[in-house]
C-alpha cells in the first residue's frame, strides 16, 4: 500500500512532518486531519506493493471497453449536473469489474484529495493516453469537461470499431498465411529433398530455381533453430529501434510518404486537431493555448513539429490560416481557405468542427478502401510464393521425362 509523506501544522502553528499508509491521497489526507493536524503538503513516497499491483488499474485487466463506457457515462452524469466526486462514486458502485472498480475508486480518491481529473488519469497511462489527458486538462480549465469526456468516449469508440473492422477483414488472410507457411515448410523439408535424391540417382543437374529451393530446404533442416533465433532477434531489434524517438520519427515519416496509408494518417490527425481546436475556441480558450492543446491531440510527432511552427507564427501575429498553410501535409488548401474565411466572419469554432465532420466521412471511406485492397494483395503474395515452390518442383519433373526418353 502507498506510503504518503506529509507536512502539516499543529494547533500552535508549528510545522510537523510524518508519513501515513493509505490506499490513495484522499484517504491519507483524512488520516492527517483525524490526527488534529492541518495538512500543508502530502505526496506519495512509496509505490504499491506487488500483491496489490496485480489488482490495481492501469493494467491489462481493465478492458478498453470499460474505460470507454466509464468516460461516456461520466460525461453524461456531469452534463446532468452531478458533481464529479458523486458521479465517480456512482460509476464505481455500478461497475461489475473488480479491477475497474479499483481504478475508478483510486481516481476518485485522488480527485477528492485535490488533484485534477487529468492529473489523476495521467497516473494510469495504460488506460488513458497522453492525448486524452491533455484533452481532460483543457476541459477542466475551460469549464467544458463533460464535452471533452464525451469526445474522448466517441473517439475511443470509433477507434475500437475501426480496429474491429480491420481484425475481421484480416481473419481470412491470416488463416491463409498460416496455411501457406505450413505448406511451404512441408514442401521444403520433405518433397524437395526427395526430388533431389531422385535426380541425383539419374545423374542430372537440377534447374537453378530448384537448386535455390534445395539450398533453402537444407538450411531450414540443418539450421532451423538458428534461423528462427536470428529472425526473432531481428524483430526484437526493430521493435526497440521503433520505440526510440528517432525510430518513431523515421517510421512516421515513412508512413506519411506511403501513398494510401499516408493520406489516412494525415486525415485522421486533421480530424482530431480540427475537432479539438474548434471545441476549445468555442469554449473561449485563447487561440494560442487552444492550438497547443490541439497539437497534442495529433498523435504524430512529425505533424506535431509542423504545428509547432504554426503556433510560433500565430504568437508573432500571423493569421491562423496562413500559419496552417505552411503544413500542406496536414492542412490541404481547401481547409486553409475555410479557416481563412472563418477567421474573417468570426465562425472559426463552428467551421473547424464542420471540417472535422467532413473529413471524418472521407477518412472512413478511405479506411474501407484500404482494408478492401489489403486482402487481395496478401492473396497475391501467397499465390506468388506457393506458385514459385510448385514451379520449382515441376521443372525437375519435366527434366526427368526428357531423361527417360
């Protein structure tokens, strides 16, 4: 259980330090008050014990659907006028998942103890991304927390639906891929060596394609474990490289330059940026502060850096439209023109939200097209690989017929 160190004042005004053991900061605060002290500062000094960590939130036991449901229901309760503490207490009582209940209660304790909801969510990065935390903090500052929570729930729902569609579309290609791998290994380790022995008895040389397949077959049979270890090692090294900042930046730039995938990534970032910026501006948040928060909602470091330059230009007095026009990879010319007119007419918030809704429909269409093209592409790759192996097996058969004649 966490250990909280505190600094408090007694009845004589003297400063006293100590520590208490409590499940959350709010409970620690209550313990200090019960001792007749006036808390000045309380902070965690020790993480939770291993036994409790298995039950704590922020782990894989709290499902994404549960977090999405919590965010949406919390937004509804806040919109109905229920206080944040009471709303979270209701949600903690109604959830059927022990791990989720522990998460909601811990966040509530932190909120009651004086932390903001965004700061409490930031302690659980496995459940709440930095983008969502930034949105919640902006909602707390602007007084439209229920609106931001509803947007987060909607965003999580759409991302989950997208992933479900992608997974459903990949089931058939995944089965074919597994079958192709099994058939390929079977052919290379059984049939190809058998055919080579037959041709060796005839004293004939194998065709070049068959020789290549025979070499691969020998390597798999003799050094299969070594090859598997090398493949696993390469995969681990690639994953570690992509986790680094430089690796992420390189991967994002490559993805943005990919013809079909790059457009989908940029449109998705545009939807998130426009919707967040429009909501913040409509709530009265200063433009520069709204730009910085919306920039964090991009989820792409390359585009993040491009928007950084736009924020600097707006701070120097440049118009928003001209500043955003310096990043054509994210803001097409049509969007820049809409923003320019919206600035002149004072309808920036409404037009930004309309841009988000329009591009969201276009994004959904492109995603369906991308998933639809992926399946036949995989089928073509599988057919080409299996066909090459079959051809390598047939060429010796044709040569054998010539020898028999």
